C-alpha cells in the first residue's frame, strides 16, 4: 500500500484533483499490481505566487508526487510506475516536465496500519 502525497498548485487542485487522484491510482494498479481498493493519498495545494520560493526553477507550478512504499518492487517496476504516472497525468493536460516523483522505500516493520 504505497502512501502518495501530492503537492500541486491550488488552482490545479481545484480543477483536477479527482482526475489526478484517479490517474495516479490507476498507474499504481497498472505498474505495481496493487489492489483497486488500496488507495492512500494526501493532497497539499500551494500557491505558486507565494513569495517564498518553493522551487529553484523557471517553472513554478510543479506537481510533486511523493511515494512512500515497502521495498519490494524491482527497478523495472518502479520505472514503469513513473512512466504510467506521467502518461495518466499527461492525459489530463499536465506537462511531464512539471512533474517530479520522489520515491522513498522502507521495510514492513517501518509501518503501522491499525494493528500490531
């Protein structure tokens, strides 16, 4: 069950967060074979006009799709996941060059999910 955090411009959140959520989830199903009901996402909208620089780039409206998951997938599977996320987001008009996907892996003992 990957935990997905999405930082994105507030206007994009208002307009397309449901489509983004569905696309990222579908990418995980297609690339990693996760169950369809295994959806854990947190969205954090931000204002690109905020005077505090978020990104050191000339493209201030970045979409960050952070993934935290158990270390069990191959490099090929992770690369397929990146590809599928970019394809899904591209279908709804998000430029792949505006997307960053940091992935953090840990082990099963690093998670608590409601029972010991």
